[in-house]
């Protein structure tokens, strides 16, 4: 295998650092957007308990206890489940993705 020159190694390290910081920044933005949706226009906090959001709703399941993954949240928010209404058409696809990401990370 060919050795990398010091210059090429430096370029590679800078590139990898940039990629990792960009990914973290995008995740952080998605988390914050999802939290705002959970607390505000998604009205999730009204029914659900979630420690990170400091919500204490008792109508829906306690999200800290059931610890749903992102796909499970996407399905529940999009289609509705039990007494929970479907939010498809109320929240955009991007908002559903963001709130689902937030819940899945906040319970992790």
C-alpha cells in the first residue's frame, strides 16, 4: 500500500474533521427543530411525558419508558395510533422527520 505524504495526510484530516463537524451540526439542528415541534406546533408535550422536553402529559404513553426508535415515531406521528390523531397534512414531512429524530435521541 502506498504511504500518504504529510501534506495529503493533513488534507485528509482536515476533510474528515469538516465532515464530522458538519454531521454533528446537522444533527444538532435537527434535534433542536424536533424539540420545538414537540413542544409547540406538534403539541406532543400535551399528551406525552418526555424528560428532555420537561413535559408531563399523561394521555399518551410515557416516551421515556417506551423509548421508541425513530421509525416507530414516524409511523405513529404520520398515521396516528390509538387516540393520537394522524399528523400527516398537519406537519410537513420534514417536521415529522425532525420530531421523530428528536424523540428517538432524547430517550436514548
